C-alpha cells in the first residue's frame, strides 16, 4: 500500500484494531517489576512460543503491539487492574488464504547476515 494512500492506510489500521477479523485474541500483560526489561523479555519469549505453537496447530496469528494504545479500554473490558501493563496482543484463528494480505510473504535474511557468532 502506497504511503500516499491515506484512506487505504486508515482502513488497514482500523482492520488491525478489529483483530484482522480473527475470532480470538490473547492479551499479554506484565506486572511492573524492577526495570521491566526482564519481565518484558520473558513475556516476549512466551509470546513467540505461543505464536509458534499456534502455527504448529494450523492456526494463523499476528502479534499486535499497536493495541497497546487501547490498554485502558482493554483493562476495563476484561476487568484487569491497572497494576498490569498491556505489552501486546496476539490475534489468531484459521487464516483466510484467499485474503490478499495473506498472499504477501516476507522474505527472511540469511542467518549469517543477522547473527554474529563469537568463538
């Protein structure tokens, strides 16, 4: 989508705010603890494992950090206290393979270009 397509970009954002049409969403919250870096890292690793598990079970999923803009609303609807911070959400369900967005596949950089091994 072209950057100049403001109407298209707004609709795409709104679609994301509706969980991309997915029937399920998991919200991952974290307590504020220490410097928060380790807690956020742990929950990020858990989220990655959940994403991989969903894929392994034939489900499509997408992490959504932008839903953090609606953290107060999410906490209110779910009855979650303000002591927990919304880190991100994962929308999931069976993918609609006919949807144009699902035809777009990102490539992967070779491991050697993204990781430095020290011996």
